[in-house]
C-alpha cells in the first residue's frame, strides 16, 4: 500500500534546501519536472492530499530530490511563493533517510537557514553532531 505525504515544512530558501540535501548526501535535481512515486493514490480518505493539490498534481514538480538507494524521490513544488515537499513514504529507504515525517531533512534545512542568517549578521558559529542531532553555537 502506498500514499503520498506532504512533509510539513515551508521552504522559503531554495539554496538552503540544496545545502541540506548536500549535507545529507542527497541529490537535488534542479528543474526535474517529475518525481518517482507509487503512481496511484491509495486511501485518500486516510491520507488526504495537502490543500490545493489534486491527484493529477502528484508526480509533477519543479525540482526533485534523489535519495541514494531509494526507489522513490521527493518532489519540490512551488506554491504561493514558497516550496513544499511531497514524497511517498512507502519506500522505506526514503523514509529512513529523511527520518520520521521528514525530521532529518527538516533539521538539516533549519540548520542551513540559521547558518546563512548568522553569516549575514557577521556572527560566528560552531557546529557539532550530537546524539539528538546537530548543535549550533552562535557567537555574537
């Protein structure tokens, strides 16, 4: 059984999601207009589509993210001035790579957004990997 899920993350900075993909070892494919998924919507009553999307929209995107060893991809769609991510979590390799509900990808994106903001303010930061994820220390 398969369904398409929306990763609850509004992306305002496309360059930050590209850096997040690089950080995680994923490939951001600019201008790829389709993404791999199961191909048929299953149980839409249980797994509803994000508001404003129809079944015809599935599989189409503005960019895509490829995960090593995963069969399915993540679609990056531009909607209302920002980007949304769609993927089919039925692919367990994809799900494992991005974390539960996309948590690892969300965290990597957040880190990249913060790092860019810190650089613009000319602050310094240090980063280290900890058991719970990534720890950033910002020095003003």
